[in-house]
C-alpha cells in the first residue's frame, strides 16, 4: 500500500511468503482510532515576573507589544536594618547546655562563670596556653586575691562580705562540716533553700566576729544544750545520715556555694535565719532579707554585729 515515486504501488509480503488478500488500509478500523491531540489548554500571555526575593526584576522581552518603555528595572527590598532578624529566623537555635562543673539539678542556680581558683573541683588542671604563653603563665606576678571569689557588695552590706574565704574551706574536713550543716538543717528544702543555708554559714566565716573556719562556725558553742548557733549540733540527739542521696546533694551544694558558682543576691550577707514556725526575739533587731521555703533570712543592720 506504499506508493514510491518512479516505481508505483508497492506491497510487502509477510514471512510466510503469502500476500494477504485484504489491503493494509482496509484492515485499519478508523472508527476506533482517536485524535492524537488529547487536550488543548489555553496559554496565558507572558507578563512581568518576579525574579527573586532580593531584587525584583520586570522584563517585557517576550512581548514587545507590552513594553511600556522600561526594559529592565531593579528595586531594593525593604530589609535594611532587619538583616539580623531575618537571619535569626533561619538560624538553628541551641539551648544553653548545663554547666559541666555542677550537677544538672544545680545548673539553674549557677550565676558565676569564674569560680574560686582554689576550688579544685572546678579549676582546670593546666594553664590555658591558648590565652597565655607558657612563659607568661610561669612568670606573671600574682595578685593577692587574683582568681578568688569575692561576693558582690550590696547596699547595707558591711565590708567583710568581700573577704575571700580562707583556703582551708576547700579541705575535705571543712567541706564535710558544711555538708553536715546543709543536710541536718535544710535537707527537706529545695536545692535553692539548701544553697541559702550554705551561704549563711560561709558569710559567718567571712565575718570576723565568728570563727574563721566552717567547722568552727557550724559547731560553735555545741556544748551549750539547745543554745548553740545551729540547733542540730546541740540538741542532744545522735546524728545519722539516713539518706545518702540527700547527703550527696548537700556535698554538691557545699562545694558549688564555697566556690562561688552559686551566690543568691536576695540572701546577700545574711548571717541568721530561722524556721517560719518559730519567733526568736533577735529577729526584731535585724533586717529581714528574704524567705526561701520554710526559712526566713536576716542580716544585721550595717552588715556588722548587733
């Protein structure tokens, strides 16, 4: 059924060697064939377009008839002064990780990134040569209180609040006395309440009116039955640590407060406290500072002793 120029009509034979009696064109059923174009969609004419979020570009190169006399135009976006805000919207925020120097339960109380240099639990074992050369680290003159924790002095405080603690407070014996004071006086309080009691004990160590050691402060006048500084030391009952976990917490709080990692401004230079269910006569002669848990904290007027 093919017509070739100069040859005429040509037919093809199958492999069987026989020619079909029905021509090819007759064997095609036209009624069952459909058009090759299935669907036609209208195409919108070209129009001005946005080329990006930084610059807006309009062009009419595709349709000269739409040309308004402006071949190309650039407009500055309205983001000047908002670059940081825009960048922050796409920046992955990282939550502040807990301070590695204290347990996670105390991380929220930490308000000092420069602990006392004598606190070996927090001090780095080697000089940071990224900030100072080995020669500078060895030859530099040391200041008397360099690296020591000095509490902030607030209005009404006495000058003794800024006395650095004696080096002996970081010894195992002194820390045990402080942990005992925290455990037996405030183990039922929150960690903040326990830290406040530790701060009072250390404030007394700084105050020249009291003994110059933690053990001396905690067990001062312990031979006076029910008339010593801290009731657990002279109530006549043998003290036992019934909760090792709670005592471990007291030890962690003791070192953190001694190192100056935790200092509660509301407690400040308080040297006294009492439980809210008692009413000591001395409270009327002192300045009330704050209440944490069941304990109310006081400091003497002028920061001294009265």
